[in-house]
C-alpha cells in the first residue's frame, strides 16, 4: 500500500490501479465486504482519473493545486499549460518521458519554425517545480537572451533564476 500512495502522489494512476486490482483479486475471499467496497470505489476513482488523463492528452489537472501533472509527478502551472498549443504539450510530454527513462537527451527540431522555446520553458519549469532538477544549462544566441529571460521569469521566481551572458 505504501507503493500505491507514492505512485498516487506522483500521478502514476495506472500503476496504482494495477496494484489495487491485484490486491482486490488476491484478497477477494479474505476481505470483509466493507473493505472490498472501499477497494472497488478506489478502483473506480482511479479509472475516472485515467480517463481524464486520456482526454487531456496525458495530463492530469489537480484543481486543488491549479497544476497539470504527468505520471511521475512532473507539474506544469496552469497559467503555462493554458498558453501551450497541443503540439507543445506533446513535445513537453516526450522530453519528460526521455528524462524519466534516463535517456541522455534529445534534439527538439522541426521544419516549420514552430515555437520550440515554450516547450523548453515548459520542461524547465516542470522539472524545477516538480523538484526533479535544480539547475539547467540553456545556451541561446545573445540576441535572443533577453526574450528568453523575460519568458522564463514569467514562470520561475526571479530569485531562483541566474542568467549569465
């Protein structure tokens, strides 16, 4: 049950659901009916949360915290999430999946000059507020530095941001 609580706090609802379904099956004969009902209720809640994630393209919205989450606890502030286009949300999700799988890195490129800056800012902000990473090295052309700085300051507190030029 400790794993279930941890995974639920990390928004890994599919892992929690699997655990509860196995638990329900294993203890079917041993549990009093009120316990069985609690487990069935939890399974139903988890299925609803998973359906919400599917509808939101992989993100779960926690209204109490006003954040969107990916499995593993990655969080995006609502104000940033609402500014993103669907392809940017997909890009953030992809980069985070590489981070989570401990891949070495990625190259974010396209042939249509789509805005990759918001995807990078989303990943940095999400990892920072999820406490998955503290420091980032971002190399940008000097002509674009002030624009990047302005955008980053919208989502990360000024005292947490060091810009070197």
